[in-house]
């Protein structure tokens, strides 16, 4: 089988016919009758080298008969396609995400993603090379050529080269479209039986029909849809899927693939309710056991999200029945345990089932995940038990870094909820050190890691100043006794600490192995030895000792700080006084030796004078105020921010920033829909502080700001946010706006900031029109209701709402838009325009033509210009002098070196094929020579007879002229050698002049202006 295929490839191109070889050659005769002498060496005939690939030569010179068809298809399939397909399948299957997926959130739809894939680029390049060889060496009429193109496109897709993948799939759809009448009755895109059809009809009826070769073109439609989804071209994908769904020629063998792509499209856009039905169909139609198990798991997660636990339970049981990989099997069992825990009395059963799983050998590698699940189920009912399980999960080890990240974050969240921010920050730091960039809570972790240090510092100030003022309020005699005992306690603690450090250093030197961390490389540094609560005997002994020494204590935060002397004394508030080590810090005793710490030293840091008391109160006020801002702006913890400001007003009713505090409470309660509380604080602002900016904002949305320096800074900040929004960076605009809220608070441009935030949210919302929550509409309505007295904001918000209300109509109109053609088949709409600019709208003509009707004013202006050009001859006699030189013609074009510029290539009498080829060649040239400059190339139709390529955009005239000189020389040599230089010309034009050119259509006039004003070599 192999030899004929090889013979078909290496057959000589030029063979001498056998009849010519058998003809006798007569020796030439000289004039004397003697035979002429033969030359010693036969001269070599000049040979013209054919550089075309063999596929093009075969298509031109070889007949497509049965024998050739058989051997070409055989060689293409088994010499190239088969090996490329096997290699590609092996590459895809070897990518294993075991241990990389976070099963506690919605799984990625596919086990690999273009961002975190792990494909072997060398192997994928080998697939591309092998399929390319098959295409170049074999007859393009073979039926396996389109399959080779499909493999090439898939390899590009897995490499992440989405542009080439999209072009490859698009080439398949165009090149291999059916052409025979018996295959396809209508042209591509025509209407058949009231349905638009673009697919290729497959004849697979009968018993033998299932063994027939299928068209790869139909598969290319689905792969192109996947590629467009990765490029976030959701509207184009939706239009393609709608056509394929109703296409009568789309084969039923791909119904499962079509449902899978539709489910993936909804899943990528966050349209989870719409994902369920196509996902169920994809599971039923799929023949891939691994893919069915993954899609069933995702379907179970979606049912849980939609609050259908029974359906979710069925899907997770189906996952276990399909016998997936051990990780997914284990995670499905965990999901079932979590569902059971939500039932009445189900928590104990779930915990018992998880303990039973801990004892099984098959789940030994998942001990950390089991313990983590037990901890999450125990919280918040039993925070202490939850922390115990989570600490055991860390000690269990394992190589699953995703699970370790989840455990670190769970511990940090518990400490965060308990307001133990220093401990929370420590575990958030550990989370940030182990999480991957695509971790679902990466943003929250990074924010809390950065903010909690500030929160802890502010809280330390509050606790310290409160303790110092309490101690200062104690009678002097009692205070001196208390400070003396505290100093003694601190000296004793310092001595014990020094002794302990010396003992540990000696033991470490004697046995270096003891200094190693026995908890593993990823355990927190503070953990040494077995945890106290793991030992029941230690817990029992410790509880008895604690009760004997301290009695019955209520559960409360910070009931007794370490290294603290505590005593209950009568003071003005009749509250227990607690002195912490912060007093030592306030007394600046850190640098003193322990023996030098005395009661007198500690007393130096107490606010015993009126000035020190005022300074302490100011520190406390500022710290509490900043805490509220941090909770709201950074951590988005609205209830805690409200609680902080309520306690601040309770403690300091006459706070110097009380109007801002009241307004903040009004806004924050409104965010939480606390209507009564928001109304109460609103009335307080209007009644008590009616002449402030905050009252103005509440009444009309306006704000009076008299600080000119502050106004300039706020205005500059808004300009930067708006510029980022105009440039398409909605996320950057939101970040700048939120920083402004935190830095400047309520300002005179607050309305514009809020409107810009709503516009950015609308731009980021990919669910407009199908989202039941209508997040974009709510954001706009919130701004409209917040500023009822601002006419500008009201007008802008109404315009936004009108656009949102009619978005579906606009989408439907564009989806149904058809290109109309005249009787000759010429399109009435210009199909060749691939790039349009915002300023390409009809503009008023700036220079009137000499012909045509004109108004009197226009005639006067034209006459005035004509007189300036030709010169009016005066009636009085003039002395004989040399005539003045004619003035320069008036032109609307102007020179502007700093204006953005374009370089233009104008064609003359060039076919559309050559224009498209030129566009592609210049695109490749810019990609190789000017990759960093990001030069865009697009075609533009100035008039029906004038088409050009536009290279944009250059920041100034010098950059454009440099590029102009470069491509003018390279064009004829290496870029577009097939187009004659006489058929095109280059020129440089500024953006403003291009607007005028598009209005006047006077290309000849601008060329003259360019020749007169630009020096080119």
C-alpha cells in the first residue's frame, strides 16, 4: 500500500514519451557527405525552475481520475493526517488538571484553558508542520485536505494563537463550501425553505452511510465559534449558533457539539440559568465519558446555585457512576456530604461520613480536603472546632496547592469575621503566597492583605488610647500601686523570655534536627509541636486549672492579654481597667533594659495633663474615623463601617467631622436598604447642618466646595478617570473613582464621579438584556434617584436608560440586516470597507465649487475669494510697474506637525484581489518590522473609483514621514511587487486634513497640497 503512494509523490514531472525514445536518430550530414563530428560534451539545456508547491502543479497538470483519487487520498490520510491526529489527541489528553481545579466554585467548562493550559508547544508545532506538508505535497482535490486544515486550526487554538486559528477555520468554511448542484442547491448564505443555510449537506443514510467520509467544514463552524468565544466576540458567536440551530443541512452527528458550544457560550458570559438546558442536551449527546463526567459535575454545581439540591444530588451521583478520575469522584462525594449537611440533623451525619472517609486507604491522598470540608461545615456554628479541622488540614500535607490555598483562606476568613485582624493578615499573606493568578478570590485576598495592616494599626491606637485614659482616670494612689505591679510583671516576663530563648538555643545546638519545622514547609512559622487542642488530656487539665485560677469567665474577645497586669478599681465609669503592653510602648520603654522599667517610667506615657488628654482623644477620634472609611472603601464591610461610626458618635457626640459622619451613615444605610435609618440621618444633616455641602448634595445633588486647591486636584482626578473610560479602560476608571472616594470623600464633582461609575459598570456588564437582576439598569437608576435636582445628570441617565431599554431591538435589527443588491447583483452597500472612523460622517463642504447654485452670502464669499485669486483691476490708471506675483491658491488644508497623522496608499486601476493581497502583505510587514508600534492597516473607500489603504495612527508628522519614506522604498521591492508602482501612490495626511478630504472628496487637491508643502526624496 505504501509504495504506490510514494510513487505518486516522486513521479518525474517531465517524461519523454516512449514513441519518441524508439524513433531512430539520424546522424547529421555535412556538405561533403561525411557525417558531422559529434561534440565531446553535450551542452546543458537551460532549465526553468518551477517554484510552485507540488499541490498547485498537480491541480494544473494532473487529471483527477479514479486511480489518482485513490492513491492521493490514501497517502494523505495514512502518511500525514493519521499521525497528526494521533499526536494532537495525545497532547490534549496528557494535559492533566488533577489538583489544579477549585471544586468549591464553578469549574472551568473545559479541563484546560488558554490561560493555564500546559500544552507542549513543540508537539503542537509538529502537528502544524505535518498537516502543512500534507496540504503542500498532495492534490488539493483530495477529500482529506480539509481535515488537515481542521487539525491545523485546532493546533493553533490549543497554542493560544487565536488569530491564526480563526483565519484557518474561516478559510475552511469559504474554500470548501459545496459547489455542485447535487450537493447544495443554493449558494452559501441563501434562504432555503425559509431557513438560512450555511452548512454542508452530508449523505450518511443507509448502513454504509455511517462509514462515509464527513465534511470537516461543519466541524470548523463549531471550532470557529469556540475561537470567537475565547476572543469574547459573543454577539458574533450568538448569530452563528442561531443560524446553525435552524440550518436544515447541519448534520445531526454534531447536535451534541452544537449544544456544548451553546452551553459554553452562556457559561462564559455568566448566563447560568440559560446554560442548564443546552448542557443537559450536550451530556445526552456526548460520547466522551470524561467530558460527560465533567459536564455533569458542572450541571450539579449550577443546580446548587439555582437552589435545586435534589437535582444537584442526582447529577453528583451520576458523576460517581461514570467512574471519573479519583479527584472528581472524591469531590462529588464531598458535594453530596455538603448537601446532606444542610438538611435537619444532616450535619452530624455528614461529619460522620467524612470521618469514615478519613479511615479509608483510597482517600488517603485527600485527607487535607476532607478535613477542610469538615472545618467549613462546622463553621460558623463552632468556630473553635472549625479552626481545629483546618489546622489539621494544613498538617496533613499533600501536594495539592489549590487545597492548601483554600485552607489558608478559610482560616483567614474566620479570624477576619472574629475581628482578629493581625492573625487574619498572617493567613491572608500565606494565601497570597500559594494562590495562582486565576484564583477566584484573588482580588479579595490582595485587598485584605494590604488593608488589614492599616486596620490593625488603627485598632491598636484605639485600644491603647482607651486603656491609657482609663488608667489616668484612676485615683493617684491606686494608679501607682497598679503601675508598680505592672512593671514587676513586665520585668518577670522579660526574664522568663530571655531564659527560654537561651534554653532553646542550647537545645538547638545540641540537636539540630529539633530546630526543623515538624509541620511541613507550608505550615505557619508560629506552629511548633502538637497543637494543644488535639490532646484531650491537656485540654481537661488546662480547663480545670483555668477555672481554679480565674473562675467562670464569659466568652469575649481579648478577655486577658498576655503579659498584662489587671485590676478592678473604681473610676468615673465604674468599668474594669485593663492595662496592656501598649502602655509600655506609650511610655517609650521598648529600648530600656527590663531592670529599668518602673512605675514612674510607665506613668510618663499616661495622659495626665489636659493637653495630653486632648491629644489622646484626637488620636482616638482620627483612628475611629479612618477605621470607618477603611471598612467601607477598602473592605466593603458596610455593617462594620456603620457600627464603627455609630460608636464614634456615641463616644464623641461633638466630633469635629460630625456632618461628614452623619452623611456617610445616611449613604451607607441607603446602600443596605435601611430606609428608616437612612431617613433619620438624612433629617439630622438637613436640620442640624443645613448650610453644609452634605445638605446640598442631599437636596439637589450639588456640592459647594470653596477650597480652590482641592477643587483643582479633584478635577484632575476626574479627568484622569474619564480619560481612562474614553480609552476603553473601564476597570481603571472604576479604580480611580474609588480611590477618589477614599481620598477626598464627598466632593463638588461627586455627581459626575457617580455617573462615571454607572457608565463603567454598564460597559463592563456582558449580561445586558438577559440578566434578570438588571445590574446595569439598577446602577443608572441609583444615580438618577440620588441627584434629582441635577439636570445634566438626569439627562445623561435618561439617555443611558433609553439605550438599555432598546438594546434588544438594536441587536435584533443588526442580526436581521441583509445586504441589498440591484438587478445586476451589485451591492448597494459598500462591502469593501473594513475600517471606519468616528468622523466619517457627512460634513458641510468648506470650499464651494464654481458651479452650482449658491446663496447670496455664498456668492459674495466666492466673489471675494475669486478677487483675491485673480486680482481686481482698478479703474484708475496705474503706473507701469511689474505685475505682482499671483497669490497662492486658497486651500482648506493646514499644516499641523503635532496633530496625529496617517500614511495613505491610494490605488489606481487595481483589482480588488490585488488590494486584498496588499492589505495582507502590509499587515505582515508591520507585524514583523513594527510590532511595538501597533500600526493598524485598513481599507477605505473614498469614492466608488478611489480606494486606499490607511496606516494609522502616528503621534506626529515626523513619525509618519519616517514610516512614509520606509514603505515607499520597500513596497515595490518586497511588500507588493505584483502591483506596478504606477498604479499606486503614497502620501501623508493629518487627522484634521483627513476629515476635510473625506468631506470634499478632492483627492487631487490634497495631492497638490502634499506636493507643495512636504519635501520628499
